[in-house]
C-alpha cells in the first residue's frame, strides 16, 4: 500500500513498533505465568489431612477396631481425662 511513497510518518511507524513490542511482552508474560502455575503445587495438594480424618481412614481400612477408634477420637477431641486424674471408687 503506502510503502514507497512515504505517506506514513514516523508516528505511525513508532506506533506499529510499540504495538508489536507490547504484543510480544504480553505473550511472554502469559507464558511465564503459565510456567509458574504449572511448576508450583496447588494449595489443595499441599494441604495435610487432619488427625481425625486419618484416624477415620484407618478405621475404614480395618487397621483399628471400633473401640480403639472411639478411644483415639475422644483423645483427639479432648473428651478423655487422664487416668491419673480419674478418682477410683471406694
């Protein structure tokens, strides 16, 4: 189109160069963002299960019986008192 007669001024050329640099910068920024999100573990994978859910899973797999499950769960919840503090009957 207007390549040879010089009807485009310096402003138009500078605008085109700035647009190309901005487009390349955006592509690089999105690429870096994608690489960063792919390389870092998500918040869900870093979360550790709480003790009560681990205990429930062990009970579900049959590693512990119901009495041990209830005893350990009450200890975790703070329901059980120490045997040294429990008064003995007369």
